[in-house]
C-alpha cells in the first residue's frame, strides 16, 4: 500500500510525500523479508531523491541497488538503475563516473533497454570529451528511436549542442525543455490529489 501511495505522489511531483511512503514500504518489506520488494523500494527512493536534485542521497540509494541486485535475475531493474545513475552523473557533471556506468550498461546489455536514452547519454559523454562528430552520430541514433522518449532528452540535447559549439541549437533545445516542464507543471496543478492537499 505504501509503495502504491508513493507512486501516486511521485507522479504528481509531491516528492516529499512520495519519499515518506517509499521509506515506509521499504521498512515493511525489510521486516517481512521480501528482498526484491525491498530493493525495488530502494530504487524508488533513489529515483525520487534524483528528482528532488538531492544528488548525494540519490547516489547512495541507487548505488545500493546496483551493488545488491542480481542482474541476471532482475535485468530490467538493474538496467533502469544504471540509466538513472547516468542521469545523476550528467546532472552533477561527473562524466568519468557516467562513463564507468556506461561500461556497466554495455556489460549487462542494458543498451537493449531505453535505446533513446542510452544513445543520448553516449552523445553527452562524447560532447564533453570534445568529440563533436561522434556526439552527433550518437544523437542521430537516439533520434532513430522516437517512441522511446525520455524527459531528460531535450535538456541533454541542449548540453550536447552547447558542448560542441552550436549555440543556436543549444538555445532552441533549452527553450523546448522549459516549455515541456511548464506544460508538465500545469498538468500537475489539475491533479485531484494535489488540489486536495492545497485545500
């Protein structure tokens, strides 16, 4: 129940409430000896801290999942965790850590999950390394998977173009990212749970 409530709060950007519920569910799973559910709740806590931009806490919980999980048994959760760690390291400009995480993504064949995001992360890393042609190549590969849209994509395109010196495109994607964020916030304000809490 706590996990479901956390998911509802998280979908409406009520991250403090979501964290409270996820932590309660994690404690309950630990007491019940439900290891996978405990790890899954840990992932949700790390993901929520990432959304709150509390990067140190996010790294603690997401790293715990990556170090604990049997990837052969639960490949999807492992891969989603590694994708989130890539997001964290891009947002904190820890590109060496992001590069190391990409190596793990490849070892665990996580490029089979979230193709768009995988190639975008590769493009970001290459752009930080000054490899404009390679970054553009990976960006084109990312765009060949339009159905695999991810919320970070517009911001990552802004970072990539800024790093390779195309400021016009960087400004364009920065504007797109802000417009998407504004639409998201307007939609959230219409949610019944948020409205009931505001009242």
